[in-house]
C-alpha cells in the first residue's frame, strides 16, 4: 500500500532569504483592516505586546535583539493591522498574529546592518528565555537551500544539527559524524531513524573529508536542484561540509496508529509537516541528543578502534588467529547503563574507520564485523527472545525497533524469554553454540589460505549483573574469551569493599589476558526517553517486527487482526508444513490442553535439519493430533538449527489439521529452508503478546465482535461508579526468589 505524501509547492522554498530581508524593512504607512496576503504574510499584521528578541553570535547562542513572530501558513484571510514600534536601539520591530500551528522566528535589524542571519523553524511559539538550544547550525540564505525534493545544508567545521524523524542523508563535500559513524563524500544516501522514543542523533560536521575539486562539487549540486537556483550554489563552495537531506517514508511513521501510547514520536503534534523530518534548533524541552556523555566514552571508543585497526591492518594485512590478541570486545553492565548505545557507537566507529578495510577489497569504505546479540529483552538486531550472530557492514543509524529483521543474521536461536533469569542454563548453552559458529565459520582467508583474520566481534550482554546473573556473566566471559571487557555502570568495588565485589572479581579474574575498561553510565543526554519504559519499548519493537514488510519498510495502515494469516498443515503425514511443536519451560502438560496452551501465543519458527535426531510424538487433542517435540531443539547440533523469526498462532483448525499463523517471514525464506531438507519447528516460549497485536482499537470489541465473544482479552467491569478488573485482568507478578532445578546454572 502506497503512502500518500503531502504535496509541496512548485517553487523551491527560499523564504529564508526573502522573508528575512522583508522583515528588516521599515513600514512607511500602516493600513487599517487590511486582510493578510497569503503570499506575503508579513505585509500586514496584528499588534501584539513587544517581546525582546535575540540574534545569534558566532558560537550559535542567542543574545539580545528584537524579534517578530510571523505565521508560515495562513489558511483564511483575516482582518488585521500593523503596528510599528521603536526599541531602545532604534531597531524597528514588526509583530504579527497567527494561529498556533506553525511559526518562524524572524530577527529584525536596522537598515544600516545586513539582513538578519537566523530564522529558526519551530512547531510552536516558545519562550526564548526558557528554551534550550540543541543545534549550533543557524540557517541563513547563504547556507541552506530547500527544494521540493532535497534540502542542502552547508556547515562550518564543528557545527551540529539535530533532526527528529526519518530522513536520508548524503555527504557531498567534507565529512560528518553521526552516531560515531564517519560519513564522507559519496553518492550513497544513508537512512537515519530518529524517533523521540530513543536518544536523537546529531549530525556533527568534522570537516575532514576527501580532497574534491570545486568543479566536481558544483556539478553534483547542480544535478540535485532546479536550474533556476543554480546561482545559489556558487556561494556554497566556501563551506567545509555540504550535505543533502531528503524525506524518507518507510511506513514506520504510522506506528502510533497501532501503538496508541506512542504518539508524536516521529514528528511534533502540530500536524503541519511537509517533510518526514523536523529540524530542531531551539526547543522548550529538548529530547535527548545522542552524544558521548562522558569524555571517557569518546576516549575509549578511539582507543578500541585504533587497537582493532592495528590488529587487522598494517604490514601483515591479515593476522593469524593464533596470536594472543583477538579483536573481541564484550560489553557488560547493569540495566539502562548505556550498553547498547556504546555497542552501536563502537560498531559505527569500527566499520567506518579509514584504513580498517582489508587492502584486497577495492573501493571499500567499510569493514565487516560480527555483532553477537545476547540481550533477549531489547536486542539491537532481531525481535525479542532471539539470540543472534550478525555480520554488519553498514552503519547503524537507527534504534533497535528499526532493526528487527534478521536479514543480517548468520545464525540465530529462539530463546523464548525476555530475560536469561527465566532459563539461565539454556541461555548459557545458546551462547556457547553461537560462539562455536563464530569460531568455525566467521573468518576471512587470504588467496593462498595461509593465514586468516578474525572478523572483529562485539558482544552485547543483558543487564543482569546481580545474584545469579554474575555467574551467568562469568560463563559468557569464559565462552567468548574477549580481549577487551568494557564495563558501564557504577564504579566497581575495590578488594577491601563489599559492594559489587563479586562482580568486580568476575570481571578482573575470569579472563586474565583481557583488558578491563570501566566507564561511567550514560547521562541523561543519551538515555532513552524517560516517558517510555523498557516494557513500552519492547512492545514497540515487537509490533515493528510483525508489521515489517521486508527491509526497512513497514505497514501500519491496518492492525494485525485484519491481516490474512498463513494456513499451514501440522499433520504427521509427509505433506505437513509444520513438523513439530515445542513448548519451553513446561515439564508436563496434558495432551488435551496443548492446543489451548499454544493458541494465541508468540512462537519461534526454526528450520531444523532432517538429520537431527528429534523425537516427535502425536498428542491427541480431541479432533486431531498435534506433533509434539519431546526432544528439545537445544539438544540438536548448533549447525542443525536456525531460527527464521517469530510468528503468532492466530487459530487452530483441528478439523482440517491446520494452523493460522501471522508472521513477517517471507514465503521464499520458508521455501528455501524446506527445500534444503529442513523441518519447520514451532517453539512456544513465554514471550508476551502485545495488546496491540490482538486488538484493533475498537472500544466495543474486536473485528466487529462484541467483547463477550472475544477470546483471550478481558476488559474492566464497571459496576456503578466502581471499576473492577475482570477475572485474570490484573497485572501478573513474578517471584524471583524461587527457582526450579532447570533454572540453576551448573558450573
């Protein structure tokens, strides 16, 4: 389904230069009761109370001047009048009234001075004294050109620009840094996703790029803009950095239509948007900006990148994996400390570092590395409940909810839980299987096969660092054998201290050859939005996965209840599509209750080799028999199992022995897996089904069915003035102090 995009005006938006010059002129005569000219809203205006304005100094801060606030869009003609006042510095000020939809702040100088050089676009009128500046880039007629298709931004060295939403960016001259990824001059557009649910990345102009002739830069600029604006291009060549930004519509901007608690995470609530992004200059309450919060972060990123670069390049080009140093980095720490953020920054820094790519790969600006995702709650790659090994060769310029597809995965397993504490023993076994695949298959050989290079490995761990979680962390370090351990969190205890002593002992002694780096937890500028909890972000990530239509595209135009499911056969015959069903964490379930236990749940869909010794039995459920897996898939060889993704069992038709399954996995992927003599196994863990996956937003029921006919969902019961929770409708509370034998870690 194609998304209808707002129609922009035929002419390029050069209001920056024209409106600024107009605002500086003096009004010789003030007409009364003259309607506002739509094409020139500053021609007439209504009187308001004078407000001190500000202009910009070289550092980008606002200092005392006089300002006028004018509407950008006027829907109807309104009778207004203009008032001209004089300030103490004899500058003329114009004031205009307008609706609360969209404004521009205009700086008015005297006639003797040059036209104003700052126009900050914001979504609402704000108090400049209480606002906060988030971008040091100040748009003028000399450094910004906006057309219907693309916007050109020209930076001086060290300037920063913050953009909310989703967009594509291309570097035409110089270089920029975004999420620690250094992007240089290229013909490629990079997709950036910056919702307010997570820290919003900033574009930093570092100015250090390739030495490109001005004629080439001029030609590339002229190819991107209409012919009538080519004279403006000549002034752009004096700047250090030039980038092009264009709108990007992927469908994920409609996430709030399904997840109704995620309103305005892509754009501001005013609704006046002609682009898929919004530039943030000054805002009353700024969203978090993705910056390195402590100096130690930036220093550590630089040191690790240089050490990895030295181990993979140089006179020998390829290093033997038998050497003492191996490019393996394990990142650990408590929850919400910034582990995933640091891992993303380190990944971007490594794959875009100059000189890191092997010499035998021509025209290669990035290098491959391996990202081992061991956080089942909020993984950076893939949906929740899946542990994966991913090969990355492009920068990560979006939060985890935009990376839910397993397209980069070379090996993945369905763990089935959102935390390792629910099955720590199985968790450690899966870590060992992923590491075995890395050791055996993820190396790059030279032409003569004489030596090889390990692809750099980044291990992202969950935030379970207390109690039994310390022992699980010990096992992860023992299995992965990292050369560098990065701990992010409160300061580790010294030998004479009691707090965190066990964690400190594990990090310092488990891998004696590894260097340990301690970093302070990320500050408020880099945290996820405090408005959304970890559970909210996990739901958003799950919904983004199930609404994915392939690549980085999504369809949120209709709820999952309106999607047509796949109908697959589960009989034990040779023509079955599903060969076995596995229920995790349940030692005994009566056969007649298995159908109820798996219906309406999230399951993992795995391809298992036909050679794997799996014991499958028929469980009679009444009208038919379900193929139940008695041998856990975790007992199979690591090479024999690979998780393809997740699915939702929407219904079980026992009369026809079929399952109705919703999944974003493409039919071609499943066909390729089956054609390779694999069996399809469904694994039912304890992944929660989001309410938005089972409800279409109708207050009276679901899919035109009243609530009394809707299964698995309950609503509050209103009795008089009291609201009583329906049976089973209260929050489920877990006890963490009682563990089954299977939850204990064996050393």
